[in-house]
C-alpha cells in the first residue's frame, strides 16, 4: 500500500497538533459563552416575547457552533489516530494517496478529490477495503481453504499499576487528550 513517509507524517502531525490546540481553545471559549448567555437569559426571561425569541435563537446558534467545533476536535483526533496507524493521507474510497496540498488545506480529510467525485456520482459505493478484499479474492479465490490455523499467543499478565490521585489523573488527561 502506498503511504506518506514518516517524515511527511510528522509534518502533518505538527499541523494537526497546532489545529487541535486552536480548536480546543475555541471550543472552550464557545462553551463559556453558552454558559454565560444561559445565565443571563434566565434573569429577564418572559418579560418580552420578541427579546425572548431572539435570545433563544442566539443560544441555539451558539450551541450549533459548539457542536461543529466539537466535531472538528473529534476529526482532528481521528486524523492523529490515522497518523499513528500510518494510514493518514490514503483515500478511503480509492486507496490512493490524497494530494499533499489538499491535506495541508484540510488535514482531517479522508477522501481525495477523485474519491469524492466517485462517491458523489454513485459510481463507486465501495470503499478501499472492499476493493482490497475483492482483489485478494480474485488472486486467491473466494473460497480458499486455509490449511494451517495458528493459535493466538496466550495473554500476557498485566502489570499492577499504582493508583493515581484524581488531580494528577485529570492533569494528565488534559495534557495528553490528543492521541
């Protein structure tokens, strides 16, 4: 399978980390705005119908922005996971490399322009994994019999971990919530 080199993946990793930090700050700012607005809206609610409907609309808009920002943070975390698994930059539809400029512009993308066009046209409703499976079936046949079955190794004993204090655990989670 074709993929980006480790050096290139590290460059993308840095771009994603920077975007992630910025998105987390923006998400926290939006959440603060929602909570502040919610507190202020309850004070005079019910006095003026037009003002109430305007306030509710503004609150809904802020909540939508929070949801979009949260999705962006999740997409960035997913991109970091793809980098960790060394499949970042591979189109999920065609299995080909996504153009570097596209990844720099939209680091969370999982599809090349060609893949997006194929999927949007309905010509290609299968993913890269489906294509790989079909190719292996063509090479090996769909009903290939496996003669040797390998048993998985026995599970390793888990080391005993020290319990961490809640404060330290929370600090570690905040520092390292990006994969």
